[in-house]
C-alpha cells in the first residue's frame, strides 16, 4: 500500500470529475475524506478513468433481465398488422441498448433497414407515465401508433388517458423524456442546467 496525500487525491478527483462527468465524481467527494487516503495504485480509484469513455452514457430502455424490450413483442407487427404479436428469439436484432424479437424473418429485415422508425418511444416505458416524468413498465397489448411512432402504455386506463389528447400529451411526454437522455454537453451535469 502506498499513502497518497490528501491534496493529491483532491486534485485528482477534481480533474477526473471535469474529464469523466458520467461517473459524477466530485472534488467534494475527496474533501470529505481524512487528511490521508491509503490506496493501491492499481485499485478502482485510478482505474475508473478507463472504465467508460468521456461523455458516453447507456441509453435508458425498458428491458427484461435478458435485455429484451417490449416483453418480446414484435415492434414491426404493431405497424404492419396493427396488433401486438409475440416475437420469436430466433428472429432478433439489437438496437439502442435493447434486443428486439420478431415474428418473422421479414419483420426482422424490415426493422434492420430503419430501426429508429419501429423502436418504441420513451425507451419502451409507459407513454402515459412519462407525462409525470415516471418510468413505468408496460402491457405490450396497450399500444398506439401515431404519426408513424409507436407508443406503449401500462394499462388500458393509461392508454385511454394518453390517447385522449395525443398531440398535447406527446409534446409533454417528449419534453419529460429529455430528462432521461444523456446531456447534450457531457462536460456539465444535468442538475446545473446543461
């Protein structure tokens, strides 16, 4: 073990916080430490700078423990068949941090051409809950395709409420969804208005 002097740790954390904002390290983290900190030079304090690229943040998506979105339902079927159709794991694609299942090879090919067109809004979270800036799971059978975009909700009641005034509700939900997106300027934290 090597002893690192407090001022060196404070300086290191301050520089790291400025360079590696996604880790949300702050100089104040070091200020709450004792006057000396013991750390091995190969332990996490120094390794954190390499664990993620600066400005990189994983997208927020509603996936199960296997990384599957829409509870395994086919996103293309919502558009083509206008109904919820369970997908098959043998027809799968990855997009935006999630795995999508499709009912057919044709639907998979359609999705792979333009995945953003078929991906659910708000990362597959309940559209109606996004009106309150809440992340809530969905019922894949409660959906709405509006102006070429897929919206899913948690229950028939939530769907009815959201679809009652789609233009107003979408505008509000879109604004609230911005809260869950990576900051456009990764050098500043969202709490400070970036």
